[in-house]
């Protein structure tokens, strides 16, 4: 079933990517420029972290650097407290640190609002793709979940299922105390967080609740807001969603100063803005000659669409949420070679991923490096 569902989705995505790149020639130039921009940050990571923190504080927000997943959970747990309704936008970094489960243990009602993540959540399942987490489920599977877990019976029509999920989540947005999202990019010069999406749920999570928290790996920092917007465009295009449906820019809490001067009703928006930057192995990876390449990844996941191993075994190539060729690299960055090693030995080194990566990452070589380290450290057998 996985192979059939994945083949259909990946073939469609690859066609959309090719069409976007053919129609909009500037996208390839933006990607080349973006690689240099990200290299600049990786080479000076501590400087740009400090700049981003200062910029967030300058616009009235609060910024934090979490050394590891436990620290990230503690910081956000203190901000949220208990007894709150929390709506989550799509965030692999939140999944990486186990944020939803932590907030639930504190006594909060927590909902994933990305449709795929919502489906995975109500099913007690794990994501099979970093962008399309419910890719392993058929529409019949989803219809069954909705009926059994939510009491919603609308058949297996995708539009009806999406509408039903939207109506269910609308009530959660309406009473949400806290909204949490990830970030496609963080602009060091302004402290602005940029997100790209196609459902509108991230927009609601950043605007409706009185408290907005963004969680992002430190590799998401780029020097300027212009760089951040360009990254969002490139990420969307190389995933096959161009033009992007929504691009959100969030910078600091909503300000009522100018509004009060003209005596009109204050605009809706968060009264508090918090940015939690997560290290969790990233700064160490920046100093590693091979793993530092992984930090260039913008998670468009084009590599996964052309990977024969991922196409064959799905989320077994990696460990959710980090699956596929890019996922193996991210496992090594965030959890170490011992965690990524078992998946690295499954790589066929076909090289397809290297050919399609917009950031020019030699993914097979990075995975080969992980494999060698794994064999050296753990003494595991290698197929190479």
C-alpha cells in the first residue's frame, strides 16, 4: 500500500516541481544564492543566533536558546503552564523534542492543526513524511479514523474529510490560549519568523491565540528578512507547491500603539510572542566537515521523491519525524550517529537525491560518512 500511495504522490509532486522550475527560471538562481546565504550563517552560527535573539527582543518579543530537547520542552512548558488549549502548526522541530506529549502531560489540551499531523495524532500514529505525515494512509483509512475516534462519518471523499477536520479544529482555534508553530526561516536582522503553507492553519495559530510561540532549529536563521522570504519561496517550489498558497511573516506581539492614536478598535493578534531556538546537536554539526552539509537542508524533501530506498520501505528509512534521505542526516545531527546508523546502512547510494537537491548537498556522501562512523563506533556490519 505504501509504495502505491507514495508513487502516486511523488510522481505528481515531481511534475509540479518541473513545471514550476521551467516556468519560473529565477527559482534556480534563488536556490544557488540561498546556499551561499546559509553557508554564511553556518560559518558564523553563534553570531547569527545572538543577532536573532536581540532582534526579537527589540520588537517586543522574547527569545530563548535551548541547548537540547529537554530544555526546549521546559522553556515552552513554563510559558504555556497547564489547563490551556494549545493549537500546533506543522513543526518537525516540535516533533523532534516531543513537545505535544510534554504539554499534554502538563495538563493541556493540545491539537495538531496541520491536516496530516491531525490525522496522525488522532490515530496514535507516527508520521511517514516530513511534510506530508499521513502519506501512508489511504482515504479509506482516514475515513475510518474519523468515524471511530471523532464520531464523524462523512464517507471517504477527501474534500468532505478535509471540511470535517476544518470544522472540528475551528472550535479549537476559537478558544485557543496558545498557538505554536515551527518556522521555515528566521530573519536575524528583524527577528521575524516566516512560514509557508497551503492550509491556512499556521496563519490561525499565529493570530487567534493571545500567546504565540515559534520553535525552530538554529539552522533556520538567515541574515535578513529578504533572505527568509526567498527561502520560503524556494522551499515551496522544490516541494511542488508554487506559488505558495500562504506565506506568513510574524514579528513580535501585536502592537496597539499606533491604533490607539487613531482611536480604533485594536487589531487581533498575539499579546505575547516567544521564539525558542533549538540547538540539539546543530552547533556541533556545524563544526563537523561532513554533517555541516545537513544544516543547508531547507526540507523541501525533493530528495525523498526520487529515493529508491524510501520509495520501497517508507518511514523505516529513518525514524519519524526524520525519514527519507534528508531524515537520515537529521537523525545524525539531532540524535547522533548511533540513532542514524541503522538507517544509513539501508541506503543504496543511487545518487538521485544529490542530483535534485536545490542546496547542492551531497546527501549520499553524508550518509556514507554516517555509515562509516556507525561501523567504527558500534561495530555494525556495512553493505559497502
